[in-house]
C-alpha cells in the first residue's frame, strides 16, 4: 500500500477490501485479537514436508541391506546415534527424545498431513482445527499485538485444511508468513529476509502520523457502526481484523519480524536458508509471547521434491539434512542460551516415514516410498526428558518391536502434556457435538515426559 487517503479508506472499507491492503494475512486472522503475555508454554513445530526418511535421519540401520550408505554417529545422548549428516544436532540430543515407534497407517500426503496436524482423519462434517489453533486456544492470550499462532513458509497444497482453525473459528487461524513456493519448483533467487517480513506494518511515509491516526479512528467508527447495525460473525471478524492490524502497527511487536536486529554470526549459525532464518524468526516470536510457531522445510533448489524422496533418496536427504542440521541445532542451543528451552517444546515431524526397502524408482533409482508403519518423530525442550530414544524397530526397520506402536493421537497427547495442556478437554464443534483436543484413547508417552 503506497498511499492511504481518506477517500481510499472509505472506498476500500465499503468494498470490504482493506484487509488485503494492510497485508494478505488479515483475512485469515479475522475474528479475535491475539495474545502478548508470555504463555506458560510455547511450541515450535518443524514440519518436514513430504515425509522424511527415518532410516537416513534418526533410526539408521547401518550394515543392513535396507540401511543405505549413511553412517550413524554418536550424540550427546548416551547410546543414541543419528545420521552422520546431522553433526550439529548430534551435539544437542541431550535436549531431545526420538520417538522411533510411530505407526499411523496413513500413507497419502494429504491424508497424512491432515492427520498429523489435527490428530483426526478428515471425515464427515466436522471441521477439525490444526494443532497450532488448539494450542492458541488453550494457552494463548487475547491482549497482544502478535497473533498466538504463526505459520512460516507453509506448503499447504497437500492439505489446505490441515492449516485451518476449523470449528475454533478464524480468531485462532495462523498468521501466514512467507508462503512456500510451488512443490518441486523452489525459487532459487528467493530473498529470504524479504520473504519473512509481514508487509504494510508501517504507515505510508508521506502520510502525517496524526492524519493517519484520524483515518484509522474514522475507519474504526465506521466498523463499529456497521457491526452494531449488522451483527454477524463476518462483521465481527472484519472489525477485529483492523483492530489486530492497527495494534501490531502501533507497537514494537512488529520488530519481531526484523531479523536484521540479530547478530550476523547468529544468523550464520542458523544458516542463511529460508528454513534456518525461519527457525530464528520462530525463536524471536516465542520470545515475544507467541504460543505456537510452525516452520516448514520442504523443496530446495537442489532437492525440488523436498522429503518426498521416491528417487535419489540419499542425495536428496543429504542436501536437506545440510539445511536442517544448523537450523534445528542452533534453535535448541539458542533457546538454551536464553533460558527459554524449559518453556518451549520443539517438535520435528512429517506426514509419515519412508520405506526401509530401497526402491529403483525413476531416473537414478535409490528411492524410498511412503511408509507409515514404523517411523520416527522428535520432541525436544520444554516438558521433555531429553537424551533418549523411545522404542525400537526391527533390524530391517519394517516393524515396531518394543515397547509399543505410537499412534498420532498418542504422539499429540504427549506434545500437549509437555506444554501443560489437558489433551482430554473438549471444544464444541461446528457439527454441534463436543470434540476432544486429542481423540479418545490416547496414551501419552510418559517415559519421555518430565
């Protein structure tokens, strides 16, 4: 928005379009104000779009025909070994617990993405909310400039509804920052710093601050009058969108998105990739009280399919690991250095794992296909007893051996417990019946909880 005249404000308000002029996220954030007070817990979800290979990251089988060429290296957690391409993360594993016995039985990208984000398969009329919205509802605040839920560089094409606040309403929808590029076609010339900025947080420089404030006051009066005369969810959402935008514009909270405030050496440590700088932004956001931040790692210029490595798995996973390693490791060390790790739960996961068997798919072969039967996730930081790997898969990696399979609901219940959230609480759904935060029958993994 280059100029905002009184006529522009009136015209756009009448058209219902001002939400877009402030920035593209306002419509998605429409219904209620977000929180500023530091919540009891925060969560950062590192989402690995495409389904990462557990056999080449956190559950290697060196020496077995299924194992591939990677070696397993020791970590700061006694007896726990991970991929040789994650050396920095290996030094932070005392903060983390690997869950090696995931079994979710959903091998489709869209279905798996939805399941791991919401805890429920998409079914019937119920509009299930994503995990970030549930966390925002439970531990967020209503008084701050920053939203309770921020999603950084999401790739939503597999399952748009996996990023929806569902029946909780748009007040718990995420602020979307740096929407990811088309799958398989990453932008090699991306300006990372620009991609992670929220546009239109400053008033047009040619507009006098007093004049700008008066225009905002006029707009707020118009919104209030309209909402009073036309009471509806849409009107309330529209009005609240402006209030949220103005609050953010008028406070220092907007500086959270300015990564130039960080030392160059720290930015280098995270990695100058979109993922690395997104991890740094996530730390800045939770530091300022944001309850839930999701960061995506998918397609790269030299790994265009992301973690969906049906072909050339080992080259692709190595390249992805070289981006994952500094971002994930520095996030944990940075949180620890700032005495934030006890309040911040960090989750690493994708929609499923990949086949232990190595396939000869496509040019170059050496691929791994979708595999939800025995795969790995990682939980670290707040509420987690780090320095361990929970469970064991068979020597060939095809089945869960000990002590039990962990379902999606078990895993998400564990995440909730780590953050002090009662996973059995219910919210009224759009279908007129109460729905638990996590599906009934969930068994949190007590062994990894503090």
